[in-house]
C-alpha cells in the first residue's frame, strides 16, 4: 500500500470514529491521546479473533479425522466392535465413534449430519437425500434351543414351522412384515402371542426354550456364545441386504471411503466363512421380495 493510500484509510477511520487517532506531519506519525486509549482495546480484540480462528481450525482438523457411525443394536454390539478395532489399529489417525440406536433414529441422524454413516437393514422406501451402499446379502433363518429336538435336518421349510411357537418382532417392524408375508404364503395365518422388540431378546428367549425365532442370518456373531442352533429357511430362501447409508451430497470426513471398504470386506469375510454366501447362491426367486423391500 502506498503512503497516500494508507493516509486516506487513516483519515476515513477517523471520520467514522469522530476523533483524531494520529498526529502526522512530513517527518512522523504518532498516536494522539485518543489513539493511545483505543490501541490496547483494538489489540485485545485482534488477539481474541486470532485465538478463536486458531481454536476453530484445530477443532475442524480434529473433526475431519473422526467418523461418527451409527448402527442398529445387534450390529453395533456383535459385528462392528472388532471391525472398528482393527480399522483404527491400521489407521491410527482416524477415530471412529459408534452410536447404537433404532433404525429410524439412525436415518434421521444421518440426514441431519449428526452421523456420517449408518449401518443396518434399512427397508424403507428411498429417502430424499440418503444414499445406500449394499454391504452383504443375508437370508432368513430359524433359531432354537440346542435342546429343542422338535425338528432336525440341515434346512427347514417355511411350511414345516410350528406357528404357535414363533417368537416375533412387532408387526410394524420391516423384518417382521417380510416374515409375515412368507408365513402367509406358506399357509400359516395364526399370529404368535410372543412379541419382542429386539433381536437379541429373541435369541435369548429361543435359547431358554420358550419358542423359536425367525431372524436374519447376520445374527450368527451374537449366537456364538449361546446354546442355540441356527438353521437356514428354504422353500423359499428369502434374502435381505445389509446397507451403509450416508447423506447424499454431503462432504464426508477423510477416511470415510477407506472405512466403508474395510467394513464391506470384513463382513464379507465372516459371512463367507459362516456359509452365508454359499447358502444364498442360487436362491429361490422369492428372494426378490426382500430386494423390493430394500430399494
């Protein structure tokens, strides 16, 4: 800036304030009494601005290295902990925070930007602003106490299920709606009296011998420490998908793509190890029921 330009700016500032800040002549420029009184206040204000900018920059940097991930309870408790532990061990600069909640709450938080990613079975119709990435295809199976010898074999047909012993989810639950469709098509029309809200409670009640439960096959990690038998349901095999959801168009933190790929690869590995992938190959066309539900 030229001396003339600076002099003009000083004069404009003094005009706005209504008093002189500087005494100036051809040899020097010094502060007036009013300028000396104002200077420390201005310096303090500038220091506060710079400190605030620095704090915001640090916070933004820290946030950019943190992923906020939400998942439905069983996924959060039995699938993601080991996945997150291994991912953060390989990527120490990225912190992953896990939120466990019901399906609708996770969708709302992803849409609002509180969560970067959501993981679960999201059966609702396409939601504005939400995109979905398929992680793995699973199937419906039946679980029962290991002491329950009411039926055996490597598979169970839908029409052979005892409807009076079914432990079900609430009728408005998307998984239960799919199960009810299959039960009706298989000739079962009597609703169960045993209705529970969570998959883990269903598993515990089945282990206790109270009844049997129809559940997605991704519950296998939750069943490893329980005395239950998991048997695929056939005629038809009914497939359903596990998704990652994210807010469409929102800029996500660094490391999001790497985390998504890692989760997909990890879940695919244990699903194949437990036989899910092989069991679903050549699935009955009725599996399209779940594909339609998950669009």
